[in-house]
């Protein structure tokens, strides 16, 4: 019930935006650090020094987010658990009745899992069998994922999986599908983007067209068969694989969702402006003012599975998409009034 209420609240916020243009920073994806314990082939966020907010600044920003109407904050990185103040931030967010989620590579989670607030959703990556995952993310990555899963389960925290589709794992999808079903974990599939995160470098893991076609067919067949653990809706999958773009419908970026970079800047788009002109600096102005200056996006090329699902909700005039799409995205995210 709690997760359905969160989903319904988002749907109603999307309807208000669609009908009356009322914007609200409902969902915040906070990339709190670019530091990381690993060096994934398709990520360059760790390549150079990045300014970060001081703990007092981060706490102030969180409180302004709460005051502005944020309902869900997702901490990511880098490795967000490298921030010593993350636990305190997560606790404060949960105390204010925000849904809290943390995307982690799993390396540090067993050490701090007991300190996270109850209900924190843990996002882990599962790209394939051990040899495949370790080749992409570094030796020991697969083992760290399963240690983190065990630690989160021991604490009673909900866990979701993400599988990044690359040239290295498109032929190994039976493995993450099987693990998700056996462990009863929601899993989303996300094609890798061609350039490394944080740079324009073309990495070596882009799948061939033939691999993408086969991967689409495999995942779509599971969705049509009623696989309850796959978070992607079929419309989402068709968009991500370029088969049926969602369209300029309006994107929730800058309207109902916002990204925050390590230095506190706000951006509307999940795929652009990492250091571009559409970053709005936080500090000289408040979070609410910075959010109001963002330009809502109308891009039909979004690569982010979760945002595409949210766009489907925002586009529909009836909550039929909500029932499958955003509910599936949010079903493991805690919510309380």
C-alpha cells in the first residue's frame, strides 16, 4: 500500500504538471560524489577531481529540498557510501517521510548497512556471471554485489537490480533474469550509452546492432510472458532500444525530477549538461530558486530507464500506465506519511 501511495502521489503531481504546468521537485537524483572504489570501463567520473559540497552545505540543501516538496531522493555517484555524512543525510530524509534509495557497487555496504534508516532501498548492479561482471567492473565486483545483497536482506532493506547491457553481457541475460527470479528482486535493463559517463570517450563496450536486437527480443519475451520481476514496461523497452520512441511528451526532467551534481549544481537532464550551460549553481540561490530556473526538457532520446518510465506516466491522461510503469519502478521504495 505504501509504495502504491507514493506512485499515486507522483501520478497526481504529473497530472497537475500536464494540465496546469505546476512543477515540483518530486524526485531528486543526487550524485553526491564522483569518487569511487571501482573503475568501470564505461565510466570516467573518477578521471579528475570534482568539487563536493561540505557536510553542512549538503545538510542545508537536503532541508531546502524537503521544504520545496521533494518526496523521493536517490543517492548515487561514484560510490555514495564514500561520503561520511551520507548516513546522517539518509536518516534526516527518512525522518521527514521521504522515500530514500542508495545506488551502490556494494563494496562498502556491509560495513554501514546497520546504520541506514529502515526501508532504504538499495540499488545494486548485476551485469552477468562473475567472469562477465568482474571484467566490466573489476575483480571482486560480483562477490561484492552478493555480499551487499546478503547484508541488505539481513537488515530487512528492499533491494533492486540494474543490468547494464553491453557487448560483454548481451549474450548472458539468462543469468541476471534467473538471479532476479530466484532472489525475488526487481530488475531493470539499461543499454549502455556510447560515450563514457563524465566524458566524451568512446568506450569499448557498446553492443552490436545484432546483440541489441537479440537482447531486446529476450527481455521483451519475458515481459510479454508476465515476468513480474522486470521493472521495464514494454513501452519503456521499445523506447530504450529505439523501436518506438516515447516522443517529446513532456519529459519530467526539470518539471518533476532533477539531478544534483557533487558541487550542488542542478540539471534537468539525465543525459546532457554534465558541465554544460544548463547547470544552475546552488549556493548563490536557494534550491527552490535554482529548480525554478531549470528548463523542462522535451527530448525524445532519453536513455535513462527510470526517467522514461516516469515520462510515460506524465504523458498518459489515465493512470493505466501508472499501474504498470511507475508502480513497478517504485514498488520497493518505502513511503510513509
